[in-house]
């Protein structure tokens, strides 16, 4: 279980590198935009959606941001699905070199029931 925990932490660090500004927990619009454009282009997304996730500079603050907030895009649920799938792949659905043998749970395999007793 410790090995699986360490693999989940590695996936977490990979996600941080993919989406956050270095050393912070602030989303980097350029990294997010690049990732989403790649994912959506491979899924034949429409031009309006691709344009909505372009990076622009806010004229007031000078900070970079997406042209349109993700929640306001026409296919927000599609983008949400892509992001959740990526998080699941990196942190939850961990693939180990031994596949299911390494990930096998010992639940209900610890012992046999003896006559008149429950599972040990």
C-alpha cells in the first residue's frame, strides 16, 4: 500500500507540473490552455470552443487568463470530463509494473472460516 501511495504522490506532482504555476497552487492559464487545446483538437472540438480556451492578457490587471471562463464555455461538461479523467489517470487509477497482481487487495483473503466460527 505504501508503494501505491508513493505512486499517487508522483501522479499528484505530475498534475501540479501540468497545470499549476511553479511553486504555487495557482492554475497557469497557458499550461491549462495548451493541454485542453491538445485534448479537444484530438476529439474534433468545434472552433468556438478552441477559441474560448485561448490565452489572453487582462487589460486591467495585466495577468494572463483564458478568453472565456471554463464554466461559461459551450461544452463545459466536456472539458470537466477531460480534466476529471486526467486526474483519475494520474492519481487514482495507478498502473504498477505488476498490474493487478501488485494491486490485489487482501480483503477477505486473510483466512478461512472454521466450522462454527466467522471469517478470521
